[in-house]
C-alpha cells in the first residue's frame, strides 16, 4: 500500500462530524451552512435532472458554465479569461487541487505550503511526488513575511500552494503579502496554485483580490474556486478552474483521467447561479457577517479570547487563557462533555503546530449558534470562579 494514504488518519472533519452525530452535539466543526441554499439554484438543478442532459457533458465543462465562469470573474475580480482556452470545470476544488499537483509536479519538486493548511494539501503534494517546504504562520495575525518566504523558496521550488482567504485562520491576506509571494514566484519561476474557494466569503467591505491579477502572475497561476462555497451548498462538488492556456492544457490532461466530467445538471445550475444579480452575493456576505458577529460577540461576552475573522465560515478562539495546551484533547472533551463540536487547528499543521487554537463554523442559524453559546457558557472564563 502507498504509505502516504496507508498511514493517514481519517480527516478531522469526518471524525468530528461523526462524533457530533454520536453525541447529539451542536456541530460547529466541519464547515457547512445549515440552510438549504438558494431555492432558485436548486430548482435549476432539479429541472436539469428531469428535463436536461444526463449523459457525459464535455470534458472541460458545459460551454455555458465556462462562459459564466469567465464573465463572473471579469465582473467580480477584473480578470480577462478566455472561456474556451482558460477555464475548466472539475468535481469540486479538491479534484482541481489534486489534478493541478499531478499535472505540475515531478518527483522531487519542492512545493511551498503555508501552515495552517487545509488538510488535503500535504497528502496530495506527497502523492504527486512533491517535497513540502513549510511557511508557518502564527496567530493572531497569521501574517506572511519576506524572511519566511526566503527560507522556504529554493532553486528546487516548482510551486506554491496558497489559500486565500485562509481556512482555518479566517484571514484575508493583504495586497502586500500577495505581492511578496508573486515576487518570489517570478524570481524562482514557480507556479502559484491558488485555492480561492472562499473568494466570496469576505467581510467588512473587503473585495477578493486574485493572485492571478498581480503583475507577472497571469501566466503562472492556477486559480481554483468552488461553487459549493459561493452558493452555500458544500455537497455540490463543482470546481471552477482558471489558468493560462499553456498551463490549462496540462491541467486538462490530469482532469481527463481523474473524473473526466462533473454532473451536467449541477453545472447547468451553477452557470445560472454565477450570473445572479449582485444582491445575491452581497446578501451572502451580509448574512454570514451577521452570523459571525452574533457568534463572535457571544464568545467574547463569555470571556473567550476571540481571534478576528475576516472571511470564510470560521472564527477561532485562543484556549491558552483557559489553561489549555492541547486543542485536540480540548475538542474531544468539548464534544463529549459540553455537546459542541469544533475543529482543533493543530490538525492543519504537519510540524511546529499551534496547539491552542480552536475553530468554530458560524455559518448556522441563530438558534444553532445560540445553543452552542449556551453550552459553551459552562466552560467559559466568565463562568469560572476567580482565583483567590
Ligand atoms: N479548499 C479549502 C480551503 C476548503 O476550505 C475546501 C472545502 N471546505 C476545499 C478546498 C474543498 O472544496 P470542494 O468541496 O469544492 O472540493
Ligand atoms: N472544508 C471544510 C472545512 O474546512 C470541510 C471539507 C471536508 O469535510 N472535506 O470544514
């Protein structure tokens, strides 16, 4: 068996969701909203199942979806994409990530990864023969510095795998940080594989800036999005890929033997949805921002140290002030004793882990968030007797 997978534990998202079911806990672990998603988009998909085409769609994606991807990113991110030569539809962002790594890496190529990193990255890099080089980010700001990049990039660097906005940290990296990475990519002739699945989930008036829009990056960026995140239906595995033609030709070769296609009915609905009026996208952000505020303020009132959340479905707390040093053990107790499932952020590190940060998903109904806060009150600093 291949040790990359043979030695791998089950992903923390599955573990915590299963525990949440078993213990009847409020599940703020795995990131998914508890509303059903926009009804018009679901109707489009349903109509497409009943009356549409249910055979193989074209390998690169339905033409109307590829056109919608180009139009959407032109409008929202100022990118000029040729739908035919520069877009592709995959079965989720996960397939796009796996395919990009398979297409780009040769055994021994180095890949710069930023910890905390989404848990799929490292096994996929390793299985593609890549050698990870870590940049480790620290709370509460999780900032990327020139010194850290200088230590991670080497003459063997082939690619950077960069997630912005960053899950699990909930930060949006700044223009300066993107410029810095771009500068290193150009200098080392490296490709940036950019996981931008949270591009629409940004708060406080922020606008997402794609790495692809930076000077020198247009030809060396693989931009990856996910309809599941843009339309609050995480089970819809529809990945949106953009890359210059030279890169896309190779990405498509990996895609053709990974999944070849993605269900056509979901593609048709996503094509419709990407063209939705601005109000939908602003409403998505406003709704999630409200939930973020409700939950973050609730946590702060209970006395928890809350780290700022600028984007994604997630907010983190620092558990060090509670005297806790082991986020994984803390999360096990939290789900079993308090009935709240969360994610230990150490699961997103391969080495030098931060062990005192815990992630909560706030993309939930008010009642769900309030129920979680009620349960968390029992272990809150505000509820603890003061030391004398
Ligand atoms: N990358 C990141 C950073 C994510 O948070 C997620 C899902 N939450 C994915 C990739 C996977 O996206 P998809 O479900 O479209 O495969
Ligand atoms: N990306 C989601 C999260 O961060 C989970 C995805 C999954 O369960 N594979 O919670």
